[in-house]
C-alpha cells in the first residue's frame, strides 16, 4: 500500500468558469490558471502520482506543451491514472479537502465525487470530497482563491523496484 499527497491552489478571476472536480459550479467568478484550473482534479492527480512515485502533474503535462492547452483536468486525471495502472498500481481510495469561503460546495459534492471516481475507474464510495471554509482568515478568507489537499492510497506496485 502506498500513500500520496497532493496540494493545489488557484486565485479567483472574473470571466472564468468555476470547475471543481469536473463539475461546472455556478458562481460569479472562476479560477485563473492553465487549462480549466480545476484545483480539485489537480491536487488529486498529484496525490495518485505521488503515491506511485511518478512525479507530479506539471512534469507529466507541462503547461508549455501545446497539446495540454485547454485540456480538461478530469481527462488529465484519467491519463495520470492510466500511467499509474501501467506502473503496476491499483487505485484504492482518495480523500480530498477543499478550502474556500464561497460558494458553498455541499450541493455539488456528490457530483464531484462521481466525476472524480469515474476518471479513476472506481466507485464513488472510494472517493471522498469535503469542503471547509478558512473561517474568514487570510487570502482564502478574503475570497482571493482556494486551496485543495488530497490524499490517495494505491495498492500493488510489486513490479516497481
Ligand atoms: Zn492547479
């Protein structure tokens, strides 16, 4: 059994869609960044890659490479998952915490879990997504952006030296 951790943060920006866990969430602004700036998918991708010892999302899908311009981050999560499987691992479970003040994510958590689990060829029971505020403190509290932590466990890896 291997455990990996992932972290991501993005600032809010006007005129952007808010995509989290592959779900289009109605809000007055979205997240700035490369591709769709889906911080949940990015943190989870780093968690599975970390557990497999396969580096990180920036190394696997460089934002200087035009083939990843405008890519769906859920698709990148799936591509990373396939590399993890190729390396001899099986996805077991992930737990994700999203830290943001607004909007409330509770109505969207089930849809996010379903999208993330599908990208990992797992059932929604194997992906946990939780949302917290930062109690008004700091840059998250001021609504400047969001942070996401993710932990993933993988089994296997016997073929990995
Ligand atoms: Zn990101």
